[in-house]
C-alpha cells in the first residue's frame, strides 16, 4: 500500500538513488537536506515513515528523532548510516528507530526494511486503537466500561456516518434517548437539530400534527401553522421514542414519510421534502408486536435497519458504581452539597441491587440521598429502604403491590381498578414512577399519561 515517505539526506547522489527506489516502490516521497527542514516538513506533512541520515549539516539524525518524538509525530524512523557503528545503531534504536540501513544499500534491502517498518507501525496503531476503545469509561452521554457497553459504543461509532435508520431497544431507563443523541453528535449532522418525540406520551389525535405539523385552521384549536418534528429536524436527526405505542393508522403515514422523504402537514395539500436521519426506539419486543399484528411488518423492515440493543444496568457489572460516582458528583454540585464518595456498605448495596428501573432509577435514588442528607460520604443508611431490605427480582412478577393485595369482592369498572392499582403502586414505591411501572409491567410513560389525565379531571 502506498505510504508517505520523508527522506532526510544531505548527500545529493545518495538522495537521488533513494528517490528513484522509493518512486519505483509506489510511495509518495518528499526530501529534506537538513534536520530543521525535515522537522518542519514532518510537522506539516505527517509522513508514515522517515529515512534519517545520521550525519546532517545542522544536527544529528539522532537529535532529529528526539525532536520528532517531542513533537508527538508517530512516523516510523529508519536510520541511514555509512559508518556501520554498532554503538551508533543501538543508540538510534534506543531513541525509537525501527531499523537501520548501511550505505550503500540495495533496492531489495530498502523495500524489505521499509515494508517491515510500515507493517509494525500499522499493527501498533491498531493495538493502540483497540486499547483505547476497550478502556473507554464513557462515550457521548454514556458512562460505562463494561464489555456490553463497549459493543454499544462501537456500533454507534460505526453507524454514525451513515444515513441508515437506527432502531434502539432496551428496558425503560437504559438510555435510549442518550444513545440517539450520542449518535447524532457523532454524525456529520451534529451541527443541525436533534428533535426527540415520545410517541407514547402524545394523545393519538395529536400525534400526526406533532410529527408532520399542521396548517392554520386544520382543526379546532389550530390557531396558527406549526412545522412539526419532522420539518424542525430537517438536516438533522429525528428521534421517535416508544414507537411501539404508535397506532396503526399513524404507522401508515409514517411509512409513507419514510418511503418518500416528504411531509404533508395536517390540513395541507403540498408535500415538502425533508432530509432527516431517523432513529427509533422502544422497550417492547418489536418483532413480537409485528407477529401479534400491532406493528406493521413493512414499517418494521423499513425502520429495523441497524439495531442497537442497550443492556440493562444489572447486566453491566461494575458500571453501576462508575455511574453512581458520576451522578453523585453532579447532584452534589447542583444541590450545593459536599458529597463526594460512598462508604463500602453503600457501594455493596448499590452493586447488589438489580435496578429494574435501570439508570433512571439510580438517578432518582441518588438525587433523593443528596437532597435529604448532609455530609461528604453517602452511607448505607442514607439509601432508600428498597435497596436495604431485600432486593426485588430482576424480572418483576405481575402480582399486585403490597398496598393493593386486598381482594375486590364486588365487580368495579376497569378504569377505577386501573387507577387504584397505579396509585397503590406509587404509594408502595414512594412515588417512584419507573419502579412502579416495573412492578405493574407497564411503560412509565403510561403512568405519567394517566396522572396527567386524572389531574385534568380535577
């Protein structure tokens, strides 16, 4: 493979011979006659390999290598010497030279030495990259160094430059919107809008308007035209969260949008082209939804192009403590508190708990501890009781919460039973919505939506 080769040689005849050889090898080549010229050229051109004559008019080739290293230039260096001194060669190798050649050298010898040096450099760079990736404790908005999260980081990195639709799955609270925004920030679209829409939190009759916009007078209450999420995200990324909650009639309209790349606002007659990168997410088994007839198969195949599966917090090992320490520092700063660490018992409790509400639940727990207590160290006693008195199973059973276990002898309307169970679950979990949702095996957005509706009822 062609490479950039910098030849540092002050003897004209030797320089011309080397130039001919390097061109025959197919490499791109530049020539410097002094150490200072070579250093400036290397900093500007960034060569892959440098052939360094040990005797130069201004300073030695060894000194040049020292300055290249100080300038953080990672080109591989091969020393050229007519002296044949073993001591000089050893010193050059000690300063970072990959190999050395004795003048005069044959073309075959130069080719083999150069090829070996370039191959070693490529392998070293691959190893450095792998070590960096495997050792990452964060990426974008994520905190975590577990193998499961390293796989997520690599997938997001690899797909960031593409226009392909990404479909994110994972339990509630695992960070699906964080993944979507991280993908956006790593993409060429990062300077354009990132627009997020929760399909499960919007009333069905308003969802089309929220996504595609509407014109003035399109329906009662449409007192002015609205762009909608798709047009607002033009040039950027549109994130549709909880897409499994989308009604079938709306799925047809979304499919048309995905196929055509155009938007027609509610009440409008003219289609408008938009350029958006579509990212979708759900905590449901979307294929099971397709098989059950609740999600269109043709839309599934349009959206499920690059899957990203976010692991639950209980499957991420020591990540839970990394995240906990990060959150503790942030919450302490926001609340003006002095907390900066956990004691051993608190760490053990955090590590042992299965976190059915995932990172969102961990955030709520630590915010609670910081707000309600003082000190520098979070102790086990500062953590809520659910962490201290027997952790619940990782997969909650559908049994009613303790506060709602009394039998209902009389038949009552379903809406009343639903409200009673939700409120009982919230009381049981000290108003922890994600935890209550986990116990009831529903989406947290369902509970938020019900609470809003009950509040509006007065």
